[in-house]
């Protein structure tokens, strides 16, 4: 098992399933991304640059797509608690996997344009 898999499988099944879906979205949208572990959470890079990170907490999933990734989706993320480059998706609400997919695709294109 990789460090990311160990991390994901350390959570209860309901949270694990959410994390696995997010990981799958990243792999589909960024098939060349390098998966790693940074800041005590799964991390992904394309073209040697940070792409996205995610983490599970007691009451939410944290998703980190850098400030630019969040700024581009300000309307879609407006109803969620946010910080600079981060958003919290509550575990007691549906996770917006479609928005996550769009954010990952946006960040892939952004990293490709920077190369």
C-alpha cells in the first residue's frame, strides 16, 4: 500500500468512499499527475507544480486547489467555508464531485500553461 492508500484506508468506510472518489477524479482528470503525500495529506503534482491536495477531518473534507483554483470557482464554492486556497465540504451534505472534477481539470490546464 502506498502512503496515500494507507491514509485513505485509515478512515471509516463512508469517509473512505468519499476520499476514493476524489482520488479517482484526480486520476481521471490528471492521469500523468504524480501522487505523493505532503502536509500530512494526499498531494498531486503535474509538470513539477502542485495541482491539488485533499484531507479528511472530523466534520468535513478539505480540498486544496491553490488560490487560483478556488478563485475560478468562487460562485460554485460560495456556500462552503473557505480559506485561502482551501474549501471545506461538510460530511453531512452531498460532496460536489462535479465541482471537484471541474477544479482539477482547471488546475491541470493551468499547470500545463505554466510549463
